[in-house]
C-alpha cells in the first residue's frame, strides 16, 4: 500500500491492556485504508502524570494509510469506543489509549489533534517502544534512539512478548 507513514503509541493499565491494544491494532489493520507494517514488543511502564495508579503496558506501531490525519484520528477514537474506553480523568487509568505520534512530516494543529504529538519526546513510555521499531526516525532533527538516551527510563521493562503479540 502507498500512502502516509504514521507512528502510533498505544497504552492501557486497567482490564487486560494487552488484549485491548491487540484488538485495537486488529481493528485498525482490518480497515482497507490502513496497513500495519511494524509493532513493538510490549513494555511495562510506571504511570506518568498521575502516579497513584497501576503500571501501564505500552507499545508503538508503524502503519501506512490513505486516510487524512483527521480520518485516522476518527478511526482510532472509534476503536477506543468499541473497546469501551471511557474518558474520565486526564492521565488517569484507562483500558486503551491510542495516540498519533507522527503523520509523515506533516504538522497538524486542529481541535483534538496535534501532530507531531506535542509531548512525545518527554515520555520514555512513548520513545522506548518507538525506538524498537524506528530507532533512526528523526524527530526535530534527532533520532528516536538519541532522544531516548537522554530521558529518564527508570522502571521501564521490555516484556518478552515479541512483535506478533497483537495478532491474536
């Protein structure tokens, strides 16, 4: 498939996050306008922002899509809804969270959609899985791997899931 190259971040910390993230990726991959090309291993990560909650599972995915950034966001939000995500508390516990990190080299600032993701370079739980599948990808002139080297990665553990964990 030809189209735009996109990186996503996925996470969750209640219910069965592995199952929810896998289901979300399968929902996205089943859409004719999307082809998932790589998925990271699963990472156990400490909570960020609001710290009095369970650890998260996080992953990153690369895909190619013919959708617009808004069309992809709508599909991601629909996948979250189908999996029963409820948005109650910023940075709070969640079944599933899907964020668009980058969309080719485009910059988008619309209601509910900022690409590149404005805080991705501050978050090891985003950069660690992304570095597994795209270590040389440039964000603001620096590779993902280089950015990961200079932030706090304490408590982040790559799980022995492999990269096909999401296929069900």
